[in-house]
C-alpha cells in the first residue's frame, strides 16, 4: 500500500490557485489560500468555496434499505421524505460514536450516506459487515470515488449558485436536496453545511469538478467569492458549535457525553448501541462536552488541559481556536458533569499560564436572520 496522500479531483486546481497544502487524515488538502482570517471573513460576509471531495459516499438501495439504516444509525430515518437529508450517528455496541454522517433519501428505496474522509475505510467495512449480518433485500456500494463535492457557503451563496444551476434554489429548504443537470451530467444539490452560514453542496462526477469550481468563482466574482481551505473551515465550524470527528467525539465517547442526545431516537425501535445509550440517558454520564470562552486573552488548542476552580486538572480541550467573528478564544472540552453548568468558571493551561474561561451555551455564533 502506498504511503502517498490521497488527492481530490481538485488537487491541481488548489495549487493553481495558490493553496498551501497539508496532509489531512491521509489526504493532500489546502489549509489556506489567501489566509485563514480573510477566508473566514469572506464566508461570514459573502461566500466561500470549499472542496469536500475527500468525504466518503455510500449508497444503500433495496426494499430493506430503510430498515437497515434504522438498525445502523441512531436517528429516526423513517420520516425522511424524498429529497430530504438527516444528520445522524453510527454507534458501536457499547454506544461509542463510530462516525457522524448525513443520510439522504434520494428515491423510494435509495439512500446516500455521506461519511467523514478519515473514517471512510473503517465506516465502509463496518457498514458492509452489519449489512451481511442484517440480511434482507439491500445493496451496499462504496461510491466515494464516483463523487466530487463542492460546498458554497455564505450569505451570497444562493444568489451566486442560482446563476449557474437550473434549479429554483429558494425552493430547496434546509436539509433538502434535488438532482439537476450540470453540463450534461446528473448532479445533486443539497442545502446543509458545516459553517453556520446558509449554503449548498454540489455532488458531481470528479471529471467535472475543476471546471465547475471555476464556474462558481466566475459567477461570484462581483460578490467576492473566494476558495477556502481547511483552516477557515475549522474556525467556522467551531464558532457554529459543530463537532469534529476524531477530536470532539470518537468510539470512546457516546452521543450522551458529546451532547448529541438529540440525534438518538430510542423510540424508533432497535439500533446498534441502543441499550448502552439508553442506560446513559437514564443514569447520566460522568463527563460531558462543554463549550467555553476565554475571559483572559489567549488561544486554546486541542490537547490543552482544563482545570477546576481548585486548579486540579479535570479534562482537556478537544477543539479550540481564536474566533475571528467574536474576537476571543473559544473551545470545546470534556469535563466532569459537576463542572458543566453554563456560567461556571474553569481554567485552561496555555503555555504554562492558567487562564480563566467561562462555560457557555453553543453555538458560539448564530448567523443573523433576515428581518
């Protein structure tokens, strides 16, 4: 097996647009173009274009596809309408989070699962194993190499994309999707996002990705749309209180600990990990994920230790950054349940200095709603 990083269909496009490239979970990806702060600001104020083609896609088809997805994931997919998407989790038998993902219902018995890039091989193996045990009339197909995915996020995203796709984008609600024709091929346009802003994802064949990225930049030139790297993607998602798999949750953490209880629907019937999760819902957990903001000046980072008022170490930062929008340090971390009250004070060790932080509700940022 080669140790060379994987490349999305836009790899050369990134380099041609001046990207600084880094290894990200085995993928050669852009960390920034113009700069993290400038790209972050562009998405909050105008629009930014992201390459998320490294994400994995798994197609599940057949008469028993829904029953299998209900068994596989924690949320209730039973009420999904055609063209609707759902955020959900896959958990192991102990209730630990294998991955967070999106489920799209594309047709009557046709579903698309969008999974995280770094976990794609693990996820696909898990899904195939569970499908074999489940039986029934269904087909599982790894389509990760058959899709490129571009995300256009920001307040001007609808205006820009409406110039180049033959869809009434205003009619596509949040967590909805529709197929359309782009340059003679079928593409899927959805409205979800990982930034806290309005925006769209376009799933299309890899061979079309670079040309369509150029088309988006050309269409949004007057609005100032820019390509955006992983650096601003991380600060944007953190401000929006969105979790990063591998940092804020993994197989050692349950949905209850990660404050994702709302993604578990025990009433829908049996699913993998249900018994363990229900037991935690009933009994509570020793630790939970909290959001915090710095009172003192400083920037928390992943792995920094968190302390209680008595300056005893009680946890660590799972995600942390300077918030360009709020102009302060913000972060997430697991702490004992008795330290999770909103407004409570903790400390974070930043390069040997214990700085004061306040526990706050997340998301840290909500986009302004039209008046």
